[in-house]
């Protein structure tokens, strides 16, 4: 093979701009609405996951073991949601979060950067955050119902149930305490 033949094969080819247009029977407005709703949920779930891990890592006090394990279990559940949410966004033809900065722009769950938070305050804050997430999951469900996206609606129903369970556990764990 001549030198000129080899060099032409190793030169970079011009890349085509290939849109991430996943085939879907949903209309473009449905894809846009559903993707926006689910990306907001995804940002909130990432924010709540990190806050839950933060409180898990910084838990202290007489109920340390129980609270530490509870928050670890809840963080695992939240993290497990992230891939399913992102993949659902892609399945309907949308694009999803790309960075921590993107999460920060969309999240509605407040961060907690305090040096110290009392254990019962941690549980109360996470309970309120999970209640907010459940409400937002219901809002997203309204969007998916409006566009007849049954698969997304079904996933949202399961996540609402899981979120209500986390809320319940956080409530019961802090009842009659202190």
C-alpha cells in the first residue's frame, strides 16, 4: 500500500450531525412536554439523592444506626430511579440532563450545605422534600396522561408509591422522638 493510500484512510472523516431523534408515535409537542416534565423530575431526584446521602454520611446521635441505614436504603431507591427516568426521556424522543450544572438549573429540591443538622431536622427536611417530589410526580403524570403516554404514566405511578413510602417511613421514624 502506497503512503498516499494509507494517509487517506487515516484522515478524519467529516462527521455528520446526527440528531438524537428516537422514533416515536408521540407528536413533537408531546415529546417536548414529557421530556421537560421528566427532566425536572430527574433533576429533583438527583438533588434529593445527594441530600439523602449527605444526611446519611453526617448522621449522628442515639438512633444513628437506624437512621443511617434508613437513609442509605432511601438513597439507593432514589438513585435507581435516575436511569429509568433518563431512559424514558430518550425513549419518547427527548434528550436528558448532561451535567451537574444542568441539574442545578432544573432542580426544585433545595440543597442543604449546613455544617451540622440535627438528626430529627434531617428526617423532617427529607420528609418535606419527598412530599414535594410526590406532588411533582403527580404533575408530571398529568402531562403524560394528557399526551396518552401510558408507559411514562405507569412508571410515574410506581415512583409516586415509592416516594409516599419514603415519606411515611421518615414521618414514622421521627414520631414521638425528641
